[in-house]
């Protein structure tokens, strides 16, 4: 028979061999074979500007990170029950970026593991498994993290809201809804787990005193607060190292993932001495790969790159510039109902004049931009929010080029909201 194009044969092979629920980006999937800076390259060598990768934090295949992996992998990789200076240096450098009293570190391998551990630690303080989380939140793929992730349990294939999980509706500044948090404080101390900018919710900023109200209320009841910084952490929001700082709060536990290893599996839970002491009940927490010397070398390279290249400051500068370009576009195209976010954690929402969500033009824009060489992605409960969260090495020039093509696609018939 006829030889299948490479993409189709990889797709059918994958459908048989890999887990049946694994999805693939785009109607016509991409085979990506190489990355560099803010660019990804497909099998034909075509270049795409990556505007949605918040894992390749300091840039795809950053030479300093690559070199750190290679060098340490050639010397030693083993578990953290031996003494090694790198694990302590990384813990010191990470906690130096966090406010007091966040000072005790557990290294793990993924955001899911980090949140799973954070929930166990919180339970050791509260004595129960009651959790208050945000609607549309996602915190991981383990049983316990799915139980607090309404993005999973409340949607297709999910088994519904567990009795111990309470949800806060997403505050919607655009439509003036749910701006004040309200929850049931009876029944024992709560663990509050949330992102400080809502990613799956559609890059939603919280009202100014929102987290302060929740943190104060939960703590007044003897509860514990966890900030999930898996997407938003390590300088992405530009003005601060962590998104919780935008709200002037300090959590009891912070979880850090994706950007920490720039693609290498490295994640962490940082907590206060009080939480660490409550968790130390006699049962050891051991993690075979967590805090191994190769992962620590990677983490140190990421932190050094952030510092030396001034990437937090760059996120702030380029993010503000992108917002100004998107606001200009919005004056010509009222289909853009709101531009929001902080640093290089941005989104713009498409909606009609009466603020009804407009998912069709959002999907059209995403797919057209891919044809034009730009990787973008949609999110939010109505899939009508374009999210922009590129590597922090993203430049003003790349922002110009992105906006030039977005503007071009906005002229096309597919962007009519019908
Ligand atoms: N928390 C948030 C906010 C996330 O976005 C994700 C991953 N999308 C996770 C936790 C889970 O991280 P991982 O996939 O590394 O387990």
C-alpha cells in the first residue's frame, strides 16, 4: 500500500501503544524534534514560536542547563540518603527566594507529587482531609490531587465532588461575579489549596484582597494554606518571584514544579518549620529520585540562569509590552473582552458585546496561528481564553511578531463571532 505520512503513522502507533486517554495538540498533530530558546522545530525543520510553554522556563534546551545535566550525569547520580553539597545549595538558593518562615524543603519529581505531599503535610496539622479549593483548579494526577481538582472530578470521566472537598466559585472581575470568597467554616480546620492566578480557569486574576480574606479566614479556623506555584512560580509573574506575593499573603506551604527543572523532572514542597514538625510523626518521607545530584545540578543551573540573565525583570518588561500591544488590538477588535495577567503569565478573553464567551473564534485563532508558525493555546471553562506563557527569554521583538500575525488573523472571516 501507500506509505503513510510520518505524522499519521506516529499517531496511529501512539493510539495503539500509549494510554488511550492521552490527547495530542491540534487537529493535525505536530512532530516536534528540536527546541531552542523560544522556538520549537518540527520534523521538516519548520520553526514555531512557542507562546505556551511554561516548563521551558529559561528557554528550550538552554545550553547552561544542558551542560549541567551532562556534567553531573557523568559523575554521579544517586539518592539523597548520602550527603551531597548540591542538594543543600539548591535548598538554600530556593528558600532565599521565598519569604520567611518558608524554609524547609522536600524535593520531589513532579507538580502532582508536590501537591500530594503538601496535602499530606497539611493533614498532619489540621487532623482531617477537608480541603477548600477553587472551581476549575488542577493540582495533579494522583488520586488525592484529583479529589481536589474540579477540572478533573467535575468533568468528563470524573466521579464528582468528594464530600471532603469544598469549592470556591471562580471570581470573575470582568462580569463582576463571585468577588468575595464564601465557604462553610463549620466542621473543623480546612486546608486551602489554590493557584494565585487561576490557570485552567482562564488566566484569571483574583480580586485584590481575595487571598487575604481566604487565608485569614482559614487560619482563624486553625487551617493551613497551600500556594500551588507549579505554573506561576519562579519569576514568571514578573513583579515578584511568586504569584501569591501579588496578593500580599504568605502561605504555610508552597509547591513548585514545571519551571524548576526547565523540562527535567524536578519539583519541590517548601513549608514552614511548624508544618515540617507536625509532619515529622515518625514515618519517613523518602523519594528515590527526589533531590538527586543530577536534578539538583539542573535546578542550580536554572536559578543561576534566571539571576544572570535577569529573566524575572525581562518577564515584567516584555509582559507589560505584550499587554500594551494586546490592548491596542482590543481597541480595534471588541471581540477581545479583556487582557489580563502578570509578567509572562497572560491571557485574553474573547466574548461578544454582552460578554457571552466566544469559543469558536478562539479555536480558529489558535489553529490559524499554528499554520502561521505560532504555538498558542486556549483555556477557561468555555475555551475562549487565549493564554500566553512563553519561556521567560521571550523578547519584545518576538512579541511584535506574534501580535503582527494575531492582528492579521483577526481580519479573517473565521474571527467573526457567529
Ligand atoms: N499544579 C498545576 C497548577 C499544574 O498546572 C500542574 C500541571 N499541569 C500540576 C499541578 C501537576 O504537575 P505535574 O504534571 O508535573 O504532575
